[in-house]
C-alpha cells in the first residue's frame, strides 16, 4: 500500500510549525499506524533528514501516549463496524497504536497533527506536553487520609453498581483525546473520571469535597476550556469513559462549594 502523509513539523514550542508531505511506499496492510511512521522515519534517516517525532510506549492500547490527530480525529477514524456496538456492550474505542493501515484506502492522503490545546503545548512535531494532567492529579487525585489496613473484601461492602462505575472511571488512561476532540479543549471528562473513581468508593469519602474543588480549580488554572456537553469527548475516548462522570463531578462540585459557603 502507498500513502501520502501530510505531517505537522515543529521544532519546538516557540516555532510556528507547518505541514510537510512525505511518501509512505510499500506499506503492509497489516502494519500498525506507528509501524508505518517507523518505516517512514527509516527512510528519512537514510536521506539524512530529521525523523518525525511522535510519542509511544506500550503499543498495546494501554498507556495512551500514542496521541495523534489523524484526518481530523483524535486517535484516528473509526471503522464502520465499530460505529454500532453489539446489544448490551459499549462501543470499542482504540488508541493510535491500535490503528492499522488496512483501515485506509490505498493511495490515500493522510493528515497527521498533534493534539491541539493551549494546555498541551507542542514539544516537537507530533509530541505535546500533557503534564497539565499530572498537575491536576497532584492536586487531589489520591487518598491521603488513613483508611486503615487492608481488609477482607467482605468486610467493606460496596454496592455492585458503584463498584462497576468506579472501575469504569478508573479505565481512563489520561491520553488527552477528550481534550483534543472538544471544540473548547475541555478536560472535564478526564477530571470527572479521576474524581468519580474515588467518589464512588468508601475510601474516597473523607476527602470527596476537598478533592473535587482542588482538581477543578487546577484544571481551570491550566487553561482548559469549559464543557458544553456536546459529547465529542466520550465518542473519541479510547476507553469510552461515559459522560455521566461529568454530571457526578458537577453535583459534587456544587455541594462542595455550598459547604464552603455555609461553613
């Protein structure tokens, strides 16, 4: 398979950057998107040209580092059979490393960009700095109060539905696709997943109000936009984190601010 790539090249965060075209030739249809970029970089290396910088690590859809906007969609376009999930199941999301070249038409022109958000400054080419997420987590995405020693599971009852919702929220890998998909570059889905993970479990109750206020305040300081509930974040999330987490975050935030006001 042969492709024309329009890749965003940018030396650093101060550089204006721009698109540059490359040819990807004789690519196996079974090659992953990142393997295709590796092949293109091998050719650039032979030609003594700078390789295309992009993030990656596990290449198994676990870490979310392979965050690219491909043909205008974070982590790339979905296949037709992925649009309608089987009854009783949620749609399967995927990261860039789980995208294969057979998902594209032979001879297609593919546009590759970094995630676009002021809170995610470009480091180089397709690599962005997502440390804003780390600073949000540092503000409250943990349990610091003593909850005692580990107990047998049966001694700490958790409602089955709450346990399932908490596990669904914990699936968030912090890739930032929700931010890239949102027209406002909102991080509400990410923050709400981290808040919900603890808010639904007994161990997280002691700091529930303090946690949500600190994390939302830090999110605003980082420069993320506001949520307008259009749902692009859920649609492009590789782990399909549901919007219901945002509703839970909003309720917790209102309650926490009311407690502050009347205390």
